[in-house]
């Protein structure tokens, strides 16, 4: 692995085959007693990428996140985050990272604006012309939809509003890398859509790299540039939502009518089959419908196959 340059915080930047890697993980293992939670995990995340970790409970998602954040020491393997080993990252390195955890600490007596101003003050010493820190608190309140609640005590907010505060705390320092652990838990549909817009804006306009965990497959499909699927401590699939659904999905199901009669056919080549239908029947083909497995079906099938000892273990290469 080649090493170039120096990043803020006094650690070298890692350059992968396609440019600087924000996260580089190789041979990552984690053992608790006699149980292996992670079994040789390898992946990288590039700048501005939105990566989603999917996996059943116990697959190792939270352990990976905690290791990357520097909150847990690994058993083996190499990990570089923003050029540093997370377990030894200093304050300057930590100022470049934002974290939104599943559960928040109890700051019920704090008012929203006061809390955000407190956190903002921690980032001011690490500001630079390239990435000024922290965000303006008024702009941040508007960004997360809390302007009307700026003077409210946290204890008076709804669960969804408290979750927006969590997100605001996570991005107040304008992080280069943002960890989002089940970020939309408790959000109503409109708040969820607003949050999705925010994630896209952070990645597209501010080049923020985002690592997201969620149990919401629809959310993963909407947000992720790339998805890592974990099962039994291993990455069993790696690819875009479209690639995973295409490469790992079951056959396409084609439904159509000819002369009033209904037909259903499963085929691995839906496009070719439909072309043949029209060549044979022309305009007599009506009510044509082609359905492929969605990401949720692919994910559930993949995990079942892997946990039953099936062929899913080789799926990562197929999906790339």
C-alpha cells in the first residue's frame, strides 16, 4: 500500500488504486473470547461516496463502525481512516469525523441552539480555508428543519425532532467522513425525505464521505452509491444497489396477454424474452409486465443462502 502526503492530524494519507481512500480496511478481524465477530473483512471507501452496511443482527456492522471510529481496538488487520489508524487518532483527526449514533445522550434540559453552539465551539480551532469549521448554527438549524424549535428544551421535543438534533450534532463540525447509524429511526415520511435530500447534498455538494447503517432496505436503495452486505462476520456482496439486484437477483418474471389469455414466464434474460414475444406476436402482446427481485428480496435470499452454507460466499465477486 503506497503512502503519500500528510493529512491534518500528522498522519499520512493512503492512496489506493483509484486515488485517495478515505477508509481502507484489510484483513479486519475481531474476536470476543472464542467467537470471531469479523472474519477477514476487506473494503475501501472513496471520497464523496455514500456506502451502506447491511446485515442481520450479529453480522458485525456495529463492530466495524466502532473500529473505524476509534472506539474499539481490533484483534487483527489493517485499518486507515483519513490517513490514520483510528485507535491512535488525535483530536485534530477526530475533528474531521462526524458521528450520529443510534441512541442519544440525555441533554433534556439543554435548549437546541445552546447545545449546538456548545458543540460548534469544539470545532473552531480546527478550521481551515479549505474546510471552514464549524457550520453557522442558524444555517444548521434551517438545514435540519429545527429553526422553529431553536429555543425549545430537548426534553420537550418529539422523538423525530430529537433525532434531527442528533444529525445536527453530527454535522456541525462539517465532517469529511460522517458515520450514520440508523439515522432516520423515529422520522415521519416527510422528515425521512428531507433527510435523504440532506445526505445527497452533503455527498454531492460538500464531498462528504458517508458510511450508513440501516435496516430500511428502501432507504439503502435510495441513498447508497454502494452497498456492503455482511453475514457471519464476512462481506458476502459488494456493489451498487442496481448491480446487486441485477447480478444476485432471481430470474425476471414476465407477464403478458395475447388474445385475452394471460401468460407468466420466468427467464434470466427478460429483455431477450420480451423481444422474442414482440417478434412472434407483435401488437397482440398486451398488459406486458417485467418484474425483477428488488434489493430487499435479494438481500434476504443472500443472507439465507449464506447462513445455510449455500453459494452466497462467492457473491461479492459476481456483484462487482
